C-alpha cells in the first residue's frame, strides 16, 4: 500500500482526510490554499441523483452533502474514507483555482492515480464514481447558496491555522 493509502487508512476524521488532500494537491499540482472551512449540509438528492459536495466560487468553504455521507458510512463503510477523500479532493481542486468541471475531474484522477495507484478505491472513484454511486451528480461551480443550514466542522483546516479554537 502506498504512503498516501496508509495515511488515508489511519485517518480518524474529515480533518485528517483533508490534510492528505492538501498534501496530495501540493505534491502533484504544486498548488495550495489555506484558511478553508468545511460545511456539512443536507443538499438533498433523489434516486435520480445527488451532489456529493460543492465549492461556492470566491468563498473559503467547501460544502459536503451529509445525507450521502451518512448512507455510505452505514451501508458501505469501506467506501467512506475513499469517498470523502475524492469529494474533498475534487472541491479543493476547485478552491485552488480550477473552475472547469472536466479539467477538475481529470486533475482529481491524475492526483489519485499518481499517489494511490490505479487499483486504490480513491483512484477508481476518480476514474468512474458512477460505478460505486450510480446516481451521483457533479454540479458546476456555483455562487454561495443562500439560506443553507450548514454545520461547520471544527478544526478542519488545522495546518493553516495559527491559533487554537
């Protein structure tokens, strides 16, 4: 198993997974961005499709859809960390400046394959997440949603924080 695969396996929470995402993007794309927050919100969904996460353009927040995360954790816990890594990676690539959806998907695959290998779940999700979650939908980058009930994850971007809260 790769170094990144071992780190993901040992990750205890979303903040740990995000630290791996940031290291991966820095290592492969040479880009980083600090001061991001993670919001968990019910973004809805149906059997026809659901959004895993989104990055509202020109903000400092990544939003992940709580419903699918909970269902994956309950029904397929072995997919939870790779799924969260993939969604956070995709949205973080948007946050560092890639707004084109197709290019963002290619970059997520490039990063995952280079650091985890072709057969790791993160890479397989980046290559074709529909094989795991056939009703997932990727939104285009969008303005900040209004009136969303969002729970912020404390200590999320901890390597960028210069203070303790």
